[in-house]
C-alpha cells in the first residue's frame, strides 16, 4: 500500500520535469497610444484628481436625496437583470474551477465482486492446452490515476482563458450595476423634473384663474369686451391640458422605477415633491485613469486576454498529448486473500497521441482563434473611443447647460417684469388683453424651460459620472 502515494505523486513530478513553454502568444495588455493626455475642458470647468484606488460605488449619494439612495439600494437588492449577471459570474467562476482542476491528477477508486463461469468451448489460445469450463469468484479493488502532462500548455492556456472570462464576467457585473444605478437615477431625476414642471404649471393656472376673474369683472363693468374673457379662458384650458400630459409622463417614469427596483408597477408610487436636486461637482482626472475605472473597458480588455489564450489552446493541437495512467490494486478469487502479496497488481504507462494529418482542421482552428482575438482587440479600441466621446459629450453638456441655466434665470426675471407691466397697462386701459396673455405665456414657457434645463443638467451629471466609471474620492471625503 505504501507504493500508492508514490504512484499518485509521480505524474506531478514528471510533468514538472518536462514542462515547457505554453503554445501560443503570451498576453500583453493593449497600449494607450490612442488615449489623449488630457480632456479638452472649457472654463469655468474645475478639474480634479480622482482616487482610482478607492471604491466607486454609491455615487448617487452625492445628490443628497434620501429617496434616491433608498431606491438605489432597493434596485441593487432586487433587480432581476443584476441577479442574472450575478448568476453568470457564478457560472464563470465555476467554469474556472473546472478548468483549474485539469492541472491536478484525477484519482479514482473501483471495486468489483462477482462470480463468473468461463466457457469450455471458447476458441483455443494454444492447441496444446485444451480449454476447461471454470467457475470462480473474482474480487477486485483498485486505485487509478489519470493525468495529462501539460508539456505544451494546453491546460495552462485553458485556465488562462477561463480566468480571464471569470474576470470579464466580474467586470460585466460591475458594468450592469453602473448601468442599473444610472438608469434608475435618470428616471428618478426625470420624475422629479416632472414634479417641478407640474408645480410651475399649477402656479401658472392659479395666476391665469385670477386673470380670468379680472377679465370677467372688467367685462361685467363694461370696461372690456367678451373677447378678453374668451382669450383668457382658452389660455387656461390649454394650460390645464399640460397638466394631464405631464402626469402621464410622470407615470411612465414611476413605472420604470418600479421595474428597476424589482417592484410590480401597480403597487408602486412615489409622492410628489418640488425639492430641487443639485448636481455634484465631478472631478475628471486624466483620460488614462478612465481605462482602469470603467468596467466596460475592463470587460473588453479581459475578453482580449481570453481570446489570446484560445490561440494557445488551438495551437497546442499541433503538438502531441501525453497522458499518464498509473493503477494500483488487488485481485483475488477470495476475500480472505485479497490483500495478500500475490494479489497485488499495478501498472504504469504513458500514452502519446499525435495528429499526423488533419486536412487543415488545426490550421483553421488557429486562424479562427487569431481572428477572434483581432475582433476583441477592435472591440476594445471601439469601447475606449466611445468612452472618450461620452466624457467629452458630458463635459460639453455641463458647460453649455450651466450657461443656458444662467441665461434662463435672467429670462424669467425679465418675463415677470413684462407681465407686471402688461397687467398695469391693461388695468389702466392703455393696452389690450392680448399683451397680458402673451406675457403670461412667455413667463410660463420660461419657467418650464428652466425646470427642463435643470433636469437636463442633472441628467448630464449622471451621464458624466457613468462615463467616468462611477464614484470617486477626491481626498475631501464624500
């Protein structure tokens, strides 16, 4: 029995002694030649240095909205798309464990007990030795080892591919989390923008109702015609229609939030509020930092590593395979003598297989793997270029929207002054009511425009955070 551990350890030692270089090219990360040294920021943009070594998780907390934070945590816990991505990561890790197990010998034990009769009329193996019918017992107990000596790296490349695929699945999971949180934030911000717009329209309705009362009073006194009343009533009816449109839009955002958080839409609701969210200041860092922060870029790079390992797996088919199959056990016709020395049996051998002619199948497999690697390389470069474009789009959006918001605020001040003047002129009888209606419409349009611009500014902040890969730590805390 002491020989059994030696037989099990022998294949490992043999493989280590004979191990050579793995087939196929070793993987090298892509260079950063196509990444610019800096962003094309414009004043008054304030750039910062993100700490990329820190966790990039709960970026939504920087909006300081407890409802948004609660919904994000609920989505991370209950969203089914995220659950599917988690399951794919578990599969990839299990696949890695299975591929890694091929680096170790497969050990098995087998036992057999039987009674058999040998035919006396079977073909002779020797004409001088006649056959006899024999009935006997057969008891066997054996230990077997099967091990592929990975001399040309097929198994190692398989492990490399499985490891890279597992890392890619982990990056895909992080990307799913980032996309989920950004999608939820976008719908939440759009819903709050609808709340603010509803508030603006409802205040305008109150103003227009008072104007309608004034028009009716002047008409009753004979100071104005019925046209003024009809025009104001038409304006009020048109504004009331906007309430229904905005409520429908709000409902769509609310239903999307319900689905993202894993809740049935019919039982989900969010109370309206006119609280104004403020966008956080997003530090940019350098473009090269983004390559390490964005999970979709990490996923594309890991896909390259997996595809590169597939070239080695395909190239290993050019070389012979070596399998070690030692066995150790006992065989006897009686249980009482099964473990006696004469019952011992063992074997040790190496099987070698080499393809001599494949009709181009191996060449085709290598060409297929190389083409697959080139495809992942192109996808990686496309992902990087798209990421750079998204960040630049976000930077431009922030700058232009900040300017537009400032201008819109000035326009509202001017529109309110114009409405006050139009009302005074109408009350003094020096202007028609059409001027009042025009001023009311201008104020309503400007106030709604400001609400929409503020919502777009928040959405661009979410877009830019997503484009940069998530949260950051600029050394000043959260």
